[in-house]
């Protein structure tokens, strides 16, 4: 079993971005609002509940290491869904001012072992 700190150290593309307190607060508010919409959407046929939950979790993973670790654990059996979450996370990073670029020599699951 890989420890959380070791996993993040081996995977520099998943480090939390350096954000200003204002942006961090904004991401927290937006993330929790999307999570709330997702929960409501699970019961209302008009809203897409899972979509809002996934967007909220991806947004919160930018400010919370625990959310990022929980997402990885939850999406572990579904690598396709994990890659989709990472794409959304990278796009959000670009929008809020982070680089959002994947570092060379890493994959979504850890260091590149091909070479």
C-alpha cells in the first residue's frame, strides 16, 4: 500500500497549486455549491446529479489533499473515470491561474516506468 505523501511525491502533477487565499475561498465555495447541486440532482430528474458531484469533487481537489486522495481511492477501480477527473482538474488549474501541465516523466498513476 502506497502512503499518501509518497504517492503525491512520486506524482508531481497532482500537487496542490499555490493559490491566493481569495482564489482558495472561491474554489471552496464553488466546489461545495456544485456538491450541493449534485446531491439535489440525485433526487430531481431535471439536474444531472453525478455530473455536478464529479465537478464539485474535482474543484475541491484543487484545495484539499484529502479530497484528492479520496477521489483517487474512489476512482481506483475506474481508471477511465480517474483520467476524466484529472482532465477536468487540469482545465480548472489553467482557468484559476495554475499551470495545469502534466510534468514530463510522470503518468496519472505514478512515475513513468517505460524507459
